[in-house]
C-alpha cells in the first residue's frame, strides 16, 4: 500500500483523461454505490457545491430524483447493491453512467449500450479516490453541470512529504486509543473518510461525527467515558465563524471533562485540494497506525469473507 499512497498524486493526474466525451443532461446527480466507491460521492457532494448531489448506499434506487443523472460506481464492478441500482436505472430508463474497473457492472453497461467509464484496476477501492471521482467531475464539467475544477497543482500538493509526516504524527496520538473523529457538517466527508480509513487500514474501530450536531448529543458522552478515546477534530478555514467557535468550545469542554483532544487544520489552496490533501493525511495516519499495530494495511479479509458468505 505504501507505493499506492505515494502514487496518489500521480493517480489524480492520470485520471484527468478519464470520462471524457460523454453527453448527459441533468440538473441533479445521484451516486449509487457502497464503501470506498460511495465515498467518492460524499467527496463529490463536498467539492461540487453548485450541483445537487445525493449519495445512495443501498439496493435499488430511491424514488426521489428520477430525473437525476445516476453514477453507478463500483471499483470492482461486482458489488451486488450497486449492480441492483444499475439494473433499476436501466429498467426505468434513467440517465446513467457506470464506473468500474471491469466486472459485471461493465458487462451490464455494454449489454445495454449504457455509458461506462473503465478505470484502472489494481488498488483497493479506498485508495482509488482519484480514479473514482475525477471522471465524474469531468462528465459534470463537460456537460455544464459544474464549473471548471482546479486540478492543475493537485499532484504537487499531494506529493508534499509534510503530508506523510503529519499522518505519522497523528498515528502516534491514536495508538492504543479509539479515535472519535469530527469535522463540520459541510466537510463531513473528512471525518467519515478518516474513520473508514482507520477501520480498513488499521483494522480497529473509529467513529465519526459532525459539528454542530455532536454538540447536541455525543458531547454528553464525555461525562462518563467508558472507553479509551482520542478525539481528533478536523477544521477547515472556510467553516463558518460560529462553527469554528464551536470547535474551540468543544475542545475546551472535552478537556475539562478529562478527555484527550486535538484540532487538525485542513491544508491546501482551494476547496478540492484541501479535501484531497486532508484525506491523504488520513491515508498516511491509518497506514502508520496499521504498522504500529503490526497489521497489513492492504487486505480487507473480513469484507471479502462477508461478501462470500452472502453469496453462498
Ligand atoms: C475496500 C473498500 C470497500 C469497498 C466496498 C465496495 O477497499 O474500500 O469499502 O469499496 O466493499 O466494493 P466496490 O468498491 O468494489 O464496489
């Protein structure tokens, strides 16, 4: 996985040629997928602020938004929830674009003359964020659904050694603790992305929540902490003044109640680069945590066993 993480900037650069020349017309966008593939939808919703973006993590499709452009996204192309969403989209003649590295999803698209974007295989879905999201952005951009995205300097920013260093520093804070990871509602993909990276790479539990909602429930749990937690709060410079004030007040209260907490600021120039860079810190933090726990960050045997179990 180390090589894949080192190549993440390169991946984002090479993905800029994918998903070109597809003609669609829609105002709303629905991403159907699960796990690492659905997560690309969460990131899209965060960075493509001018579009109406929904993420559907279940079988089939919601009745709402029948006019929305559906992206059926499955990195492997063999995930049953996403295949069922694609089947429904085809049946109901909804506008749909499939994205996968191959698998049944590609076969289904070819059989029904549905647009399909083939992305390179060979990495874990959670490490394929560039391949998964950039083609969607290209489709939306070329069809005037979102404005021009600034991807030019992304590779250089992602290759900054300070990102790995920051990940390593954070891994040391988290070792032996259960991470509670917070970000603002508008940047919810950051806390959720870090949580799932810790789950899948370091193979331990981690939980995510959002400001301000957590101030109305989770914060109370610090009164009688019955676990060994470490709270990480990911703050963005464009979070509103009130939300930023809540970060400081939340940290103060957690510490007064005897909890351990730190605030991590997003880094990077534009919104998209801040999201990508910060998720990449999470990649390295969870990778380094895996090494500290003596586990291989790459395979996710439990997910594979579970999928097999369902298939039998
Ligand atoms: C594994 C991972 C999982 C998968 C999920 C769906 O790295 O991130 O969350 O993404 O099991 O599989 P795909 O993405 O192939 O549809």
